[in-house]
């Protein structure tokens, strides 16, 4: 799986679970649902080193200190990110945010 495929899977998982607003998920739980065990190390590195610092895919870290919780800052931005990068956008979100 390429790095972009892993990033897409992370954002897709957050979109499918509607992790935004008052909802949040730990990085461990997110990675358990998004990628295979063999890809979790690479996925964690991509998430922490690239996606979170750049708010790539509209992902933001919530909480402070040792808490490792994340959520989507913007559903529309995340949907467009997945669409532009060749990922699978959930059907309802594609209907609402993506104009073909």
C-alpha cells in the first residue's frame, strides 16, 4: 500500500465514523480500524509527522499532553481531500460535497 493510500484510508475511516465536532478517537483505535497490523507503524509515522502538522485531510489533534486523540476539523475539506487523492468517498458525502 502506498503512502497516499494509507493517508486516504485514515481520512476515509474518520469520514465513515463521522469523527468530528464533539467526537474524537484515539490514534491507536483509528489505526486499528483503518489499516492492517503490518502497516500500522508506517501509518502512525505518516499521521504524526505529516498529516497532523499540516492539517492534511482536515485532521486535527484534540486534547493535550499524553492524550493522542484526533478528529476531523472539516467534513467538506476531508471529503475533497479523499476525492482529489483517489480515495473512496462515502456515497452520501460524495452526493453532498463533490460536484462531478
